[in-house]
């Protein structure tokens, strides 16, 4: 089933940045991206109060549904369920403490090392993200691993892993 789940993953996993650009512009960008084929997005507005996150996540979910796109919450799985989202995206810290993955949600995690990728694989998550591959303004000062470091960190894993951090469409 891991292979079948992996085949349903699109080539791009978007991450919101509404705190930086504003909610209305972010939703407008999301609307256009869904129309252009985006099928997977993470709500990552961790600095916002829970109620504001909920309202934004539901608005994004409502834009995504007509396009068959899935929305994951960078946060708690109980919130993802209550808000009608498709899944949850765990931080590396949450990944480290997890005993098992939620079976009723798409489940992904942020990873920064080969050990974290292996942990995500051992928990049979749907996928992971690994980075930063290049320097990125969202994590100033974080060392970039480059594509060679990315390749070493995912070597031998059967888990689908998205590269992130300082990347652009041409990197696909």
C-alpha cells in the first residue's frame, strides 16, 4: 500500500505563507494555483492564534475541494480532523515523540537529517519533506544541505520525500 499511496502524491507540495503576504493575497494565489493543477498544500501559520488558523484553513479547504486538492495542517491531528482537512504535517519534534501515525489522515513530517527521514519511514508516514536544500529566508542561518546532501539523506528510504528550502519551479 505504500507504493499505491506514493503514486497519489503530486510533484509539488505547497506551503502557505499568509502571515508574510496576507490572507487575501494568499487565498488568491492558492485559488490560481489550484486552477493550474496544485493538488497538495500545507497550512503553516503557526504564529497565528488557533481560531485564525481554523478560519484560514477552512477557507483554503473550500478552495481546494472543487479541484480535488488536499490540505494538511502543520499542527495537531485533532484540529485537522475537526476542521475537515485531509491530513496533518508534523514538525520534526512531533515526529520524534510519535508512537504511531494517525491512520485516518494523510500524515507527513518535516525532516532535517537522514535519521529523521528513517523515523518517518518507520512510522509509515505518507511522505516527508527534507531541507533546507538551499538557503531560504524562512530559516535564516540554517545550513543548506545541497542536492548532494539531500540525496545522501534519502538514500535507501522507500518513503517519498519532497525537497524544500530555497527552491523554485525550475528545480523540478
